[in-house]
C-alpha cells in the first residue's frame, strides 16, 4: 500500500472509479470480474504525450496494485474490524421503510426496537384496529406489516420474519464488505484528495424474503392461520455466520429465546394488563390515547373494550394454563430471562443486544406506564437489563 500511495501523489489529478463484482479473486494482474477505468484531468488524457504518458501509466499500475491490496485487506479484515465498532446499517436512502402497526401491539413494538437499534429510518402508519382501512391493500390482515421500497414495493409480514429478513440483509456479505469499503475509501479520499469509490452488490431483499415462505395451517382451535417457515433463521453463508456468531451455541441460544418470546412471553401480556377491571380500564385508556380512534370509537373502545378484554383475559389465562395469580407467571418469565443471560453478560448478545434481547425488550415495553410493568420491575431482577437495552437503543438513535 505504501508503493501505491506514492504513485497516487505522482498521478496529479487522476481520478479513479473502481467498480467491483462479488466473486473477485485477487491474483497477479487484474482479478477477474473487476471493472476499472480512469480518466485524467489533464487535457489530452493519459495517452496524450508519450514522454509523460509512460510515467503516468507506471504510476497507474502501482496505484491499481494498491487498490487490489485494499480489496484483499477488505476481505480479511472487514468482518472483525467493522462489526466491533458499529452496528451494520443500510446506506442512507437505499430503502424506504413503512411500518403499519398498532402502537400498543407487542409484535409491532418488537419490530420498532429492531429498527431503532439498527438505525433504520422508517415511517409509521397507525392502523385503526376496528376498520383497518390502512391495510386494505393487503390480503394479510394482521400487523405488523412492513413495506420496503427497494425499486418496487415489497411487503413483509410477521414480526419475526421482518426482523430475520432485515438482519440477513444487513449482515450479508455485500453490506458488511461495503461498509468497510466505504470506510477505507473515505480514508483514501481524505489522504489523497481524490474521489474513490467501491460498489459491492448485496443479496437482494426480494431474494431474502423468498427464504421465508408462508403456509396455511390450522391452530389448536381449528382456525386457519398463516405460518412462516424458517422465521428464526438468518440466511447467512458460513463466513457470515461465523462472523455474527463466533461461538456456535450463540446462534442456537438466540433462536431458542426468540421463539420463547413468541410462544410464551407475549401471551403473558394480556392476562396481566387486563387482570382486574381497574387494570383493564387503565390499559384501554392507554390504548385509546396512543392508538388511532375516532372520538366515538374511542369512547366505546375504552369502556366496552375494557369489559370485553377483562373476560378475554380470563379465557387466555385458561388457554395458556397460567396460575391463578398471573403476575407469578410474568415474574417467573422475567427472572428466567435474567437467569439465561447470567451474571457475566450485560446482554444475551454479550456487550451488545442481540435479536433475542431486542425481542424481549420490545414485548415488555408495551406495558410501560401500567401497573403490571411497575410490579414486574419491583418484584423481579429484570430492571438493570431492561435499562441497559433501553440505553443501547437510545444511543443508537442519537448516533444515527
């Protein structure tokens, strides 16, 4: 790189534009698949004068060698170097994300926690839970729904599928290498005052979404529901998997607890926030304030909804075989989670929240301001972890 650097100074106003393709093999001479071109700011170009052209071409050759060295460095160092310093994120403007949600829905809160932590900008469309006209475009009638404009609208359904899809997109080879390449190009540009860019393709979002097919199934009540295959898996190759999960057990652990969130933790929310008539009324007062209701709808929702959900909460307690005092199940779940993290980790992800951390936080967050949340914070050991995740998401939002 030192030789290449010296030649950059000798090239005057020479401008390099480097375009790379995914399967580059660095060897002697230009690697297959690399498209390189350069132009000179000097009138007549590099080929203009024989006497001066030869030194410039020699300089160009050394500089090109330097760029190939950069790519080698990029391949060997990008995964460890950049992942330790910042969360992978999409290039600005690369995706336009729109989240259709109920603000107080725990599944929607999971998605927001993921998007906020990873610094992904998105617009929110609050859906009226009675009419749901905001999602009339969709045959899938649940929330969250995430639309991604990536050259055309792409719809993603189910909170866990949305999270796995976007995480795969962020971590896939192209995005990790591109992030490191942009960093290195910035250093080159500031040092030599020359525009320099590297474009590496990533897996398309369409391709990744296809890895999570939907299928119809009957639930325990005999009702037809939509299920999604592979939704806790990240679709990564071997190198990407090793980069994200240096310890093999970490991947299994993350998937296990993400599934626990969907299969167990989320079902503790309604029985707890609608445990008594007073709590049910307080919960619906919060839902109406934060949701999208008309004036008359809000009145009916607050009072009739509170009564209805008080009784539904009792049915849910029976369906999920909860204790008579459902708080005990909530406390046990919180303490089981803290025990799984252990005393020597700040998060299940280690020094940074992983997808399981963000999922648990997102689900519990919908109870904030309610009696059930205050009781959980008082009677379990979860508060320090919860505040750490809250702070990590806050710092990520400020940084982005």
